[in-house]
């Protein structure tokens, strides 16, 4: 099966089964070097990430450009999203030959890795294997002691909304994830949910407003969405 998040997301396995893990790396590109950076990342995809997929080291790799927020003060310009079949694969994410190829692509000087998230997928809806040209990324902070409550909100309130939008053709897929790393109570957010769609414009779904209002009223007791971003898919690996 093909996998993506944020366009590379995956089905979370049940308890005692491996859980798909997503690593998101947030990149700030040197001024005026966006085109060079995209070209370099494409070379890395072709020579390294596609080989990782072939060898079963990862499920997929994608490159996204941040569309919103916009402006000079934007924290990062691109995000790379890598889906792993389980947490153990993060221990050795590259083999020696792949590391050598990465050094030869010249991507390093073109960008700065600002930070990285490791996320565990726990709920999905829709076509996880489809290519999502646009994604809306929601960063959620749970109130102290209420992470489990928000996870239930995602499963019982927000997933049905996504399913209704998918049925109406407004979304292609949806995924909810818990933040594994960074850990601790001081982290900025605890969960990340992603809506994937075909177009930049959000298509309206009849009757969805009441469902969203009900879900929002339920969730506000357990936390809040602290940030929402829109990303555009630039490149991704082919499935194995």
C-alpha cells in the first residue's frame, strides 16, 4: 500500500502492532536559493530516498513548500515528510552508500534544518495512498492531562467530519498524529492533524457547519488549535 502524510500519511495499526511513524523536517532556505534548493532535493529524492523506499527502509518521502503563512517573517519555507513503517527504522535511517550520495548532492549549504518532529499516526480517513497536492496542517495543544481526551475527539468528532467531506469530494484524505518527539510538557503542540485535498480552494460541504461547530465545542474543553498552515506538494517518491 502507498503511504503519505501531510501527503504521506498512513493507517495507524491497532495496539500491539507497529505504528506508522512520520518525521517532519522544517527547512529555512537561503535567500534567493529556493529554485536551487528544490533542484537539489529532487536529486536527493532520485538518488537516495527512492532507494530507501526500494529497500523498505521508508514508506515514502515528500517535499512541501509552505504557502501560508507567507512573508519575510515566515519561520520555514519547506518541509520534508518521511513515513517509516515503525519506530525501529529511525535508528538507522540511511545506509553508508546513501549517506555518501547525500553529500554529493550539495543540498546542505542551501538550507538550514530548524527543527524536526516525530509523529505517530493514530487515525486516518480517505485515500492515504493518493497524492495530495495541497494540505492544511493543524497544530494542536492539549490542556494538561487531556491528551487522551483530544485523541478521542479526533476519532469520534473530527474523523466523521473528514469522512463527510471526503464523500462530498471536498477532501481526499485526513490523518491525525500524536507528537512523539520532542517530548515533555513544554513542547509547543501535542498533536498534528492534516487535511489533504486536490485544489487550493476549499470546496464547501453542505451541512458540514453544524458538525464542525459541535466538534469545536467538544474539543475546546480539552485544548486548542494553536496554528494552521497550508502547504503545496513539490515532489515525492514513487511507491515501492
